[in-house]
């Protein structure tokens, strides 16, 4: 499926009528294309792309695009803040996590 068709399908399924999220959708599609070594993604990957884009949009709506870590603990005496970077990091939110790569492994092609 062509990238523009996939982008339109994701936008339709997420009920996005403007172009405000086009860059995020294009980035997720490109990241997936690069990882899978493909020129076009199959239509069966639309739910994966849609869920990834929805997760990014939801995270940015909740925390903003600048904050990418959640606080794990705060200690008040001599002030100590620990961030939960094990499960939530910039790579897992905006890039492909290990579980994403495991899922995409079945669509991956070897380079020639």
C-alpha cells in the first residue's frame, strides 16, 4: 500500500480531518519502512501504525512533547527525584520499542 494511502487510512480511522498530525504519521510509517526494509507497507500493518500514532498523540496531549519521562519516586529530604526510564523513554514513545520490533519481525525483509 502506498504511503499516502496508508496515511489517509490512519487519519480516517483516527478521525483526523486536518494536517496537524501528518508529520507524526509519516514519521511512524518511515520508521517502520526502515526497520522492515520495505518500500511499501502492507495494509495489514495499518492497525500497528494507527496504535503507535494514537499512543504518541495521547502522550503528547497528556504530558506535552517536551516531557518524556514519568516520575518514579520523589524523596523530600535532600530532594531526590527518580524517573521511570525503564518502560517509558523517548525511544519507546516516538520510536520502535522491543515489543514493536518483535511484532514487525514477521514483515521484515533482508537487504540485498
